[in-house]
């Protein structure tokens, strides 16, 4: 039952904090060099859907993702267990960020340097998170679109190049 654990509650809170991508939005031309506008928009929406699904899956089955299993009725908001449960859903997103930040395309496949990922990644239970995403129960649940991976990689590259907040889209 997803409401049994603190981490399930916080995974849903994190999911609900995700930004709704508007129907029409402007895209900086730097992101349209390798993909046509429609492909970029589709990939960007896929990425949003992936994060939504991951947080939903974490809430439904926190054990599968190696999340801390502290019962809601046993810990107050200020306990160390509650703090751990609040930050745990963020770990998977941070791991994905590190993979994209340290990766590149090689022979049509996206690869990340393990040593660089380890150096950058401060999230806990990385192996459990990686295994959770590779489990047969996750196949087909998250996008396998190369455009989505490439879009995230381009966002990462742009952020690295300008070393400031990257504005990908703005509401019209």
C-alpha cells in the first residue's frame, strides 16, 4: 500500500511538483540543430512523462527502488528518518542527471563514464536505483526514444556551456 511509507508520500509530492509542459512553447534555436521542432517537443514531453511515471512507481513500490521504508505513523516530520524519506525520491533524478552529464553518444549508444558518474553522484543506493530501472517490470514503462536521451544530453551540454540557468521553453 503506497500510503504506508513516508517515502511514498514524498514521491507523490515530488511528482506533483513537476512542471506541466504547455501545449505551445518557444524553443531556443540551439536545441533545434539536430532535431526538427516536432521531434524535440515529443522528446521533451517524453522526458516529462518519464519523470512522472518514475515518481508514481516509487510511490507505489518504494522497496523496488531501494527507498527507505519508514512507516508514516512511526516517525514525526523532524525525525532523521522523515528527512531521509523526503530526499530519497530525488536520488533517482539526480542519478539520471549525473549519467547524462557524464555521458555521450558513441556508436549510436549513450554511454557514461562510470568513474565520472561516481565522482559527481552523491545520491545513495545508486546500484539499487540502476537495477530498479533495468528490471523486467520496468521494460516499456520508460521511454527508449533516442531523441529523449539526446534531448537531455543537449540540455546538459547547453547548461555546461553557459554555466547558468538554461531556459528551454517559455509559456506564450
